């Protein structure tokens, strides 16, 4: 994999930085679009996975919509060229100004999560003499079998509306004349690799069809959210996720009514493998029984290992010497600033470059300036340098 990087062009770049393979991103988008076309499905890219302006521009140019969870994300989606008619807005805590931004731009849908939220959206829409299109985010009580911090579809999560609350929600919704009900929204979690969870989600969706028949309410759209995981262990062997298997589950098991649209909100699976965090070795420190490769990147550039105990495959891309074991750590003044332990790298020296793979999703978008560290720049395989930073509006 070392040959995949233009290492000679990296030598003058300030590390750490994010490096994006635009060829892989386009190949991934081509596969996604082909699978969507099979079933006439629709996809809103989850901007929270990566909001880099050029990444967004490429995805928008491929005709996908946008899934936003903040007013800032709505704005960057609009700036990147996503049509407002293809923007959906989710989130358990939408501020008034964020709702107003969506209303003023006539976005496609608000995915609502509570009666108080419905009341506020109705009031703000009334003040503008508008009708807001909404979908109800229902908790299907499906376990995504993923990390506890990124599971979202269980009844005890902060997100969504529980089935036991549905009667009250529907009764309230009927009284709010500035809301137009369009559909049902789900999201059961992130980085889901056991596809059986999506089987169960289809079963719950079919049950909800029948429940809304009893309410005498028609459903125009079923939005199944996202959650499809990527292969962090073997990023080079499976650089494009199993979109065919994922979408075929819904085609086989969900029973749509005539005219219903089926939507998805994938993020990580679209961008995760195209991005790599490139870091320089500051020191190799020898302990009593361990040795540490101390990088100039830390959890400020890639927080997933510290926050979730996540694995990101690491490789020394400048050394061909025999393998040795290292704890790969960052410079942040926290004991949790560790990428991995007992990791095999080619014998490592000061100023070697280490690649941390699968950083395209929730790498740049979760970067912070803790310890007053500067946000890293971003570079693309077809143009060095290009954009920098991760600032959202």
C-alpha cells in the first residue's frame, strides 16, 4: 500500500494532514449510485461524517442529497451545491435559528423527535406563513450491535419517539396545521457490520405500516437512516463497503406501498476509506518492555481510538525495515491519546511518516483545537495542495 501514496510530494507538507483519494471516492459513489438505481432508492449523504468543502462538492455533483444535524451543516450543504429540496434535517435538539434556516430555504424535511419539537416547528412555520414537511423519527427498538456510544435506535436512547408514545404524537400532529406529515425516519446506530440488524429494522417498518393504516394516515416516505459500517481491519482489501448486500436487504424484506419513496442517510460508508491521516514520527521512546512511536498527530486529529476504543490500521509508509512492535501514541497531554498498542510497524525512526487509514469518516469532522493545536490541512490525490481546515459556517 505504500506505493499508493505520493510520498515524494509529502516531504514538504506540514504534518499532520488528511489525504483524500478522490479516485476511490468517485468509485465508491459510482457503486452507490448503481445500487440506488436498481431499486429507485434515494440517498442523503450524512454530512457529519465529513464536511470538507471539496468532499461535499464532489458528492453534491454526483446528485446525492444531504442529511444535516445542525444549522451549520445545512449552510455548508447549500454552499456545496446540494439542492434545498434534497436536504433533510435531523437532531434531537434543533435551535430556533436552525429551524428558521431550514424553513427559509424550503428544505425537504425535518426529522422530528418529540412533541415539543413539533410544536416549535409549527409555531415558527406559522410565523412565516409556511407549512413545514416533517417525518417522525421512530425508535424501532432494534439493537445495531455496535459501540454503546453510537447506538441510537433503542428505546432508552435520547433520540426519537418510542412506539408507546406514538398515539399521543399522532394526536398532537393532527392539531398542528403548519406541519405536513410525509413519512417515517429511523436510525439505529453507526458502524453496523452485522447486517441482521437491518433485517430486524425491515420487520419493524412493516409493522409501522400497519400501525399507520389504523391511524388512517398514509406514508409517502420511509427513511431508513444509515449505519452501514466499513472494514477498519483490512481497509485495502475492502475499500468499498458491501452496498449491494445492504440495499438488497431492504428490497427483499421491506414491503413498500405503491408510490412510497425509500430513503437512506449513509455517511461513513461513502467517505471512510478514501481518507488517511498522515503523521510524522517525532520520537521513538524505549521503555522497559515497550517502545513508543510518538506521532505529531493525536486525538485532536483522529478521536475515534480515544473515544470509542476504535482501531485504525497504521503503516509506516517510509520504512522497509523488518517489523517491530510499538505503542503508537500522540502528543496530546492526555493518557488516552493512544492510537494502538503492540502494533507491528516497519522499524521506525524519527521523521518517518505513518499513515492511519480509514480516517475519511469522523476524522476531519471531529478534529479539535484542544491543547491549542491548529486544525490540520487537507490534500487530495489529484491536486496538492488544495483545501485546508474543517471550518463550518
